[in-house]
């Protein structure tokens, strides 16, 4: 397979992955990880498995940040276990529609669960919903950080490989 085609595939999948960090329909950091593993398998000399391991570690961190952000956001603003579950459920339903629906689903899920199941006041339910939305924004920022680190690690390692081995070995 042509080296330029492999690099193009890696870059395109990584860019789609970055978009997926913000647009929840796409599996953001997972696409970035897949792009880099495919690259490693097709051009083994470009990066080491140790680098792929570090990248996978940041992928795992992004998954944890994704789950904990919304749940903890609802909790910190007074939401209970029902608000956290409602926020998560609302996020899952909203992600199939659009980014605004994801945020709205997160908020409405937390509010509805706190109001209907936990029997909390309007104010307490709304605070849990606001916390879920803030948690979503914070988790998006955390996932963007992880995506940036993954991409920087990969390209830094590939650049170091080209400098060590020489450009004729890679391109």
C-alpha cells in the first residue's frame, strides 16, 4: 500500500475523530486510536508499540472523562443517583440527534429523573440539569485535551522516527 495513502488515511481518520469529540454521533478518540493502530500495522517503523500504548492510555482516560463528566456535574449541583442516571440516559438518547439535542437530552434527563422519580423540587431538579450540562462541557474539554495529546504523541513519535531512520525509509 502506498505510504502517502496510509498517511492520508491516518490524518483523515484523526480529523474525523477530533470532530467526533465535539459531535457525539462520531466515536471521537476511538477513531483517533483506530487510525493510529492501523497506521502502526501498515507502517510498523513509524511508531513503536509503546507509543501506541500511551495513546491507548489517553484514549481510556477520555472514556472515563466522558462518563464521569456529566454524572459528576449533576451530582455536584445537588443531583442524586436518579439525576445522574437521568443525565446519562438523556445524553444517550440525545446523541442520536445532534449536539444541541445531546446537551438538551442531558439536562432534561437529569431534570425529569430528579423531579419524577426522586420527587425533588423544581429548583433542585433544574440545578441537577444545569450541573449535567456543565459536566458535559467540562467532559468535552477533557476529551479534546486527550485527543490533542494522542495526536501530538503520534506525530512526535513519527517525526522522531523519520529523523532517526531517515526520510527514505518512510517516504
